[in-house]
C-alpha cells in the first residue's frame, strides 16, 4: 500500500525544516567530534551516528517510516525548486511531535497506520502557531537584515526571480549601484532583467572571508530567459578557423547593422561574449538599447534555460551585508576524451 502523502508549500516547509534541523543539531550533534556547523545547509548532519556501528541517529526518531537519512533534506530541496513538496504523513507527523507539538493523545509510539493528511495539517498548524510564525508565500521578506553574505546573495536572486527588483536593488552597495552600466539608475538596473522568466536552483557556495568586513563567494543558478534571434551570431559559432577572414568581414557588417539601430557601443563588447548562448543579451543591454524595442528590432524571442556562474563580493556597510560586485565566471565543460 502506497504511503499517504501531504502537499506542503515551501514557506511552511522551510520553517519546519530549519526548526527540525536545529533541534536535531542540539540533541545529537553539537558536542560531536565532527565539525558540524549550526545553521549550515549541508546535509552531512543527517548521517551522524552516535554509535559508529549503529544506524543513523535521525532514523531512530521515525521507526520504519523512512530509510533515507536525508529524506527531509531532499524534500526541502524539492520545495525550494518547485515551491512545494510532498511528504509521507507518518515521518512528517513524527517529526512534528519530535519538535514538541502536543496534539490530542498522539505520540511517537503510535503505529504508522494512524497518520494521515488531516493529522499532518493539524500538527503543522499547531507547530506554526506555537512558534508564532508569520507565514508568507515566498521564502524571503522585504527589509530582512540577512545573517551572512551567502544569505544576501541567494536573497538577491530570489528577489529577481519573483520580480521584486526594488528589493534586489536594495541589497547592492551604493558604490555598486553607481557602476558605469547603471550609474545609480534603478530603471536601468530593472531593464537588465526584462527578459527574465524565472531563476531556479540558486546556490551560493565557496565563501571565503577576505577580511572581517568582506566575504567573496560563488553563486550558481539556472536562468530561464527570453532570447532574441540574431542570425549572425549563429553563423559565427559555426565558422571554422580556416574562414577567419570571413569572420572579420561579417563582424564588420554586424557592427554597421548595430550602429543603424542605435547600438553605438557594440565595439566595446568582448569578442568572446559573442559565442555565448545568450550573446544577444549582452549586446542589447550593454549597448543601451531600449528593452521595449527588442521585438521590433530582432523579432519574437524564444525561451531558453542558461546555466550561470558568478563571482560575488559582499561587504558590511553600517552593520548590514551588501553586494559589492558581481563578475562573470565562465562555466567550464571538460571533455572526458
């Protein structure tokens, strides 16, 4: 018989997961010889064993309800990706009772067969009420003073994904806001994301403390965007080295074409960026073209999914983390041959 499952939105599951992880850390891991970090997003904590030859500690809470020690972590990843997740009622109810939720006569000792969707929701509602949680539709809230640099970076891209451009803008340092391409103009900043359909799989990692007031890290995400057609770029990508002279001729012709539509800074673009899958994005934005004219200039866009990797520097300003700089880092694809 298939285990009963309950669908839970990310905002609620996120609160549950963090509280569950925190309690498990305190109960089982804070005095461990292994260097687990409180609040760390790594799943390594779930494979902790008090007895090296015994079972994973987290599984002892659930009896036979689950066999994967990373079960709740993987469900958390799903909720971030899709905006919701589906959890088996038995382990979910047991986890909420483990967190101290008192609901009628139910305890961890009850048989798995009694747990169902109604109980899952009742226990979850009681849990959220107990901690006085303010439930939102999205993970992030305006004006949150994020605890660390990685939080700021991930929040920045989450804001962009949800169309909260003003909130994303506030996470940039004044110096970065005034970089040459924006010059402190929020409208110009917003235009750069006019072709963004969605941002997913956001992950800030490899944080390095440069000094007490600066942290550098990498951020990866998948970007769902509209890409406008420009046949010349497809032609460039298929040219062999033997036709290098043809490349120069065609590039000059493209320069003339760009000048006629007002892209006067086309010659400032790095040649290497012309071979990006989304080269047209660099052209229209860096050349200062009006995003409202793109369809008339280039035709109807096509949706595309692009992997992004950036270097990000964050600094502390007035006690708050801000993004100081974001720079492009090519994703390397290595052949096994």
